[in-house]
């Protein structure tokens, strides 16, 4: 019975994907004249070719490249800085370590919109608006509390014996972290990379504000522009949505093992 319920829920969650695929393969003549439930009578991939062939700020290829650069750069910074920050906090004794953990939690709770205007003004003064480094720095600061929080549980579960053994062999603190501790944080790294990567890839509001007027729109902004221009051509719009989903789905399928390990618990000594 439980398996039947789970399968039924999974099928219900796949209904939107059915609509996406059915509408994307319909020719223009069937989009309005046939029901959204009905499969295409004369399936065609023309909508995909048209969506992918758009140029300028509506180019899916350009938007995908921009999203890959911004998401990839942000994830690398979050992993590099978040892991060593969480490790340092976990090894900090007494009240300073507890205070920093509380500050991380407070930073996670506070909404970004409260500081959006000062951040915008600061980025404008630093000439970071509409640039790759500006968006990478923005997302790194925005999701650093989440990355530190996810890393902290794993860092605290790693026995100090590993580090002490490395120190006895002559390794410095940094070398013991890079060669011993960080490889053991693999499941947490996968969780941080996937969670933050998914959020950054799908984020629409921040690129709309901080990349407005630039030539590097991200994929959600490109899809939004496509919807605004092709309000009645749902086959092209849905084809653009499917194309925008492919990279992040492939990314998740490749890294899902680490993601599941990250939620299943810390390191067992």
C-alpha cells in the first residue's frame, strides 16, 4: 500500500512535465485548437529549434553560458570558503565558537530583501553591477551562512585523531585541512554544491535587479523575456523551459549520491 501511494504521488508530480512535453512538441496549428491534455497529432521539434535559435538577450545559449559561469563560480567560492570557515568554527572552543554558530543561524534567518538597497548601492559604487564577478560575490555572500551551516555538522563529526596524526607527520593546519579533513567532507560538499547550485541557477529576482541593462542575462531572465515576447506561442515557451531544465537535471543526476549522503548523516568513525 505504501508503495502504491508513493507511486501515485510521483505520477501526480510528473503531470506538469507531461504538459511541458506535450505542448512543446505541438505545431502552432494545434496549440490553440487542441486540448492541453491531448498529445500532438503531428509531433515536431520545430519549437525547440526556434527557441534555441533566438538571438540577442533572448538567446538561450547565451543565457545558459551566463548561468553556468555565475553558478559555477559561486559554488566554487561557497565550497572553498564555507568548508574552511565551518571547520574553523567547529574547532573553536568555548563561547566564541557558540557565538559564531548563533550568528550564522541569524544570517540564515534574515531575509535578503532587508539589505538589498544598500547592497545595490555598494555594488554600483564598486562598478560590479552587470558583471560576472559582481554576481558571484553577491551569491557567495548570500548563501555563505547556508554553506557554513551544512558543513558544520560534518566538520564536528570528524575525529581530531586524523588531524593530530597529520600534524605528527609534519603537516601544517592548512595542509591537514586540505589533505585530510576536506576529502572527508565530500558528502557535505555535494549537498552544498547541489542545494546552492539549484537555488542560484533558478534564481530570477537577483539577476533581474543586479544584471538589468547588461549583456549577460541568466537563463531564467532569458526565459522570462521569451514569455513576454511570445505570449501566445506556448509550444516555443515550453520548449525554452525544457531546454533550461536540462543542464540542472543532468547536474543533479550526476551528484545525487553525494546529496543523499549529505542528508543521511555525518562521518562514522
